[in-house]
């Protein structure tokens, strides 16, 4: 066979050609880039990371001053992104599950309200929702007329003020009670599975474990004192003192991301539960499982298998969507990087760093969720 | 022997029975209904009160032209309405030729939407000419539909007409110079016009790239597969804003020095690069849904790789991913609001510019609710149409 008819040779040639085409395009673009950058006096390089940033950042989880470096400023942005994403993911999951359950509810009103919520959220741009929520925030009453919510939570123009959990001295002794509770619960579990394997009744043993988990920590709290205290926000003359103050930007972004993503998560949850065949539930009940066992042992594991992959992409969307905070001024990664890009004269280096950071977050999250997904999927075999 | 199944007896519950079953079946159900019902009623009353008495809707009507077409020259605005007429006529004819419910729904909404905008134009003082043009377009959908029913054209002609409408619309909107069609630079495009142009250009241009990337990702050549996968995962791993930002900074630098491109073109390029990765993933789903027997049969018939893709695989795969791509178009339409961040005056950008006027200080709620309502109507309609399309194509039933 002549080499030009040999599939193996052709395959190699095709791949070399593909690489060459990509390289050629890359080289042309690179050539243009370097010439135009030289002309407009831009440069590459990471040297700017060590120079003084010179701009303030409104909120930061770590100490930051205008005299700190660009590197630290970007780190603050990254931490803010991670903070709002993590809190957002937790809250969106809780709300999303609620929405999904409401969508499955037999109560017509609950069902319709949830459906309306989902449609409104899914069919309007998140960016518009964010600016709308922020606008609502700015129309709230001032500090002295704060809206008081149950549980010492106050809402006003300057933000959301919530109690802050504080670790008390009693935490150490209290943890020994918790440890004891865990030991009892695990013991009960082992006994229960042994008896079950031996074909004897396990009735009541699970209850003992559960009771230990609830009762022992409560007793511990009563004996040694509360392990975690709450520092309440208190209105002094001009502002709230104590507690945890969340800025309007952070709160608006968090609320926006949570209510938006929860609509999608709700649909994911509903789809997952509906994907479990009706016969599975009927079979479980026929086998004599209780409704709660059916839910826990039959419906939940099968639904999780359907839910996890789309849930992952919703989490990733939430993290990526946090970059929209730039319109309401929350200093997350993209916002900080935009300031840095315009100040340093090295916009390309900055934006590449930022994209790499987002990519790392995305790939890291999908990696973790893939591992979890594989564990869930194994149940199928 | 066949047993005839009897339908279950019709439950004659009546309104009271229906309420007992669906609203008050248990005590906590009843509690939920009462609490939710009262909260909802209160909220509806409060919102109605606000929008009827306090809200300054004048901010919308006074700036309606801006919301609709941005700073597109008034004297040339007829070119926009004209390209809408082309769209309306073709949509009407398509609704007649393709009997599917989805296209008919979309066409009906195109007519209704234009009628609504025409009505708003009349109220907002954009002049009876604009209102008349929009109302005429709305009727054009209906007339074209009737004409299409009476004298059907072939699907081939219709597809060619749709293809031809693209350059015609571009020429109409952008112009070719000269007194008849002076050039209207894209920097003057704005409002809903820009929102639509960005979304449509994004989905149309990204489609071929997306198909190629999807084929590349499923290729058995490792290098091609790696390159395609890397591109797709890279784009999907970063937010759209960063890509838009990158495009707005990098594109001028990447081109040879004598070519200048303005922000709108840069945004289009960014959106296209972004959505290509998502189209690719949709198409990949369609490719995976093709039974392997089809590919084996193509092999057995001696078709080449190119023939196999063109005649066997792609026609089936692309058909299967139409609903998913409608979904993608919807999210793209919503995502075009992000160009506000790089300083373009799409419908949200116009809204923010309007709010910067001292006269309309503080009318945030009105402006943003109006924009949200526009998007809701458009996206909800399209998503409903896509469900019907999905049902018609039988995609979900595999």
C-alpha cells in the first residue's frame, strides 16, 4: 500500500496539519500583538504584582490597605469571590431544595407560586435582577428606622446586620460531650448492623443512637455552659455596633445569586425526584419499608444520581456569575482586576491571571463533584 | 381476547371538592395555603398600589426611543422597521409552511410583540409613523401567514429566502454609504436593537464553530480531540464578562495595525467565541444520541468520513439539538446584558444611562422592572415554544 493511502500515515499527517494550522494562526496573532503592544507601550510581565496598588478596597476578609501590592489586592478579590460563592452555594442549595419540594407539592397554590418563581427567575437576566435588588436596597430606610427582623437581624440602607457566633470558653468541655454522643451513636449502629446480620430485631437501637446524639450535647450545654455565644448587633447613636455587618453590595449580590440559582437548582431537584420510577416507591412500600425509609434508602440515592451532574454546573455558574458584581460595586476578583488592569498598563497580564483563577475554581469544583458523583453512581451496580 | 379498558369515573368534585383536595387536604396544607395566600395577596396589593400611584412610568415613555433603538439616527430608523418587515413576512410564511405549533407560536408572538411596541410608541410620542410601521409589521405576519397557506412556497425557496435576508438586513441596518443608505456606525446602535443583533449574530456565527468543535471533540485523532476539548473547557470555565473584557482589550491588539474595530464588533467576537463552546456541547449531545447502527451502516455503504458526517450524522444530530439551541439562544439573549459592563448601550446600558439624567434620578425600580418585563416576555415565549418543539421532534422521548 502506498503511504498516501495508508490510514495510519494519513492520521499522523492530519494531526500534524492541525497543529501547524493552530501554530500558524497563533504566530500571526502573536506577531500582531507584540507590534501593537510595543506601539501602545503596553507590556507583559508579572512585575506589577509587587508594586503598590494605591487603591482602597471597600471590604476584605484579610487586612488590606491602599499601600499594599497589586498581588494582595487581587488576592483580596479572589477571597471575596470565594466567600460569596461558598455562602451562595450553601444558601442556594437550601432554597433550591425547598423550591424543588414546593414544585412537587400537591398543594396547588404552593405549586403555582413555586412555578411562577422559577419562570420569572429563569427568564430574566441575572444582571437586571442584581441591579434591581441593589436598587431596592438603596431605598431601604436609614439606620435609625432599620427594619427589625426576628432574631436580632436588622436591615437598612447600610446593609444587613446579623448576630455573630462567638466561641465561648465552654467549647472544649462541651466537645467531650459531643464525642461521647458520637461514640454511643456509632456503637448503636454497629450493634444494630450485627443484630440485623444475625437476623434479630434491631428495633429501638437506632432510636438509642439518635437520642444520644440529641440529648448528650444538650445536657453538656446545660452542665458546662453554652459552647457558642451570639454577639447581637445593637443600635448605638449612629450605627449598629457588634454583630456581623454585611455590606449592601455583598448582601445584594448574595441575595441575587441565591434566588437566581435556587430557581435552577429547584428544577434540577424536581427533575431528579421525578426521574425515580414510581414502581420503585411502590416496590419499597410493598417490601414493608416505612415511608421515611423509602425516601432515604430508595428515592434519595437514585435521585442523587440524576441530580449531581447538573447541580455541579449550577454551582459553577454561581461562582462564575459572581463576576457580575462589578455593576453593583462588590470588590470581587473581576472588579478588582478591572481597576488593576486600568492602572497598571498591563491589562493582558491581569486578565490572564484572573481567567486562570476562575478556570482553577471551575476545574477544581468539577473535579471534587466528579469524585462525589462517582461515589453516588457506584450504587447502581 | 382483548379486554376493553374503561376510563376511570369522572370525579365530580366541584369547586369546593377541588379546593379541599388541592388546597386543604391536611391541616398543615391548609395552614400553608392560608399563610402563603395572605402574603401573596398583600404583596400583589402593595405592588399594584405602587405601580399605579407612586411609580414614575414617565421614565420609560419619555425615553422609549432610546430603549428601542438607542441613538440610531431618527431619519434612518425606517431601515430598522423595514428589516423587521422582512422578518415578519418570512416568519408568517414559515408559520404557514411548517405547520409546527412552535413556529406558529413564535410568529404570533412576533406579531403581538410588535403590536405592543407600536402601541407603546404611540403613547410615548415617538410619532404615529413609528407606531404605524410597527403595527403594519404586526399585520404583515398575519397577511404573510394567510398568503402562505393559500399559495405555499417550497421549503427550499423559504430557506434560501431566510439566508438572503441576513445580508439584506445587514445592508439595511449598517448601510452602504451614499444618500439612500448612509452608513450608520455600530457605535450608534443601542437599546433592544443592539440586544437582538448581539444575540442573533452570536448564535448564528458561533454555530459553525460549535459544530466543528463538537466533531473535533469526538474525533479519533488525539491532537484534534485535545485541542477541541481544551478550547471548550477553557471557555466554559471562565465567566462571560472576562471574555468580553479580554475581547475588548485584546482584539484591537491582535489585528494588524491598520484595522480598527469598534466596541460592538469586539463584543460580537467575544460572544461568538463564548457561545461556540456551548453550541459544541449541545451538538456533542446530539452526536452521542445517534445510534451506532447509523454510523456502521454508513461505513458498510462505503461512505467517506466527510460524506458520513454530512449526510448521515449531522442531519440527525442537528435536528435533535434544535430545542437545546433555542435554550442557548435564550440564555445568550439574557447574557447580552453583560455588554453593559464593557460600556455598550444595550437595553440595560440605555436604562443606566437614562437613570444618570438628573430628571429621572431615583427611578431605578421603574426602569429595571420595565427591562425585566421585556426580557421575561421574550424569553418565556421562546422557552414555551421550545418545549413544544421538543415535543414535536420527540427529542425527550428516547
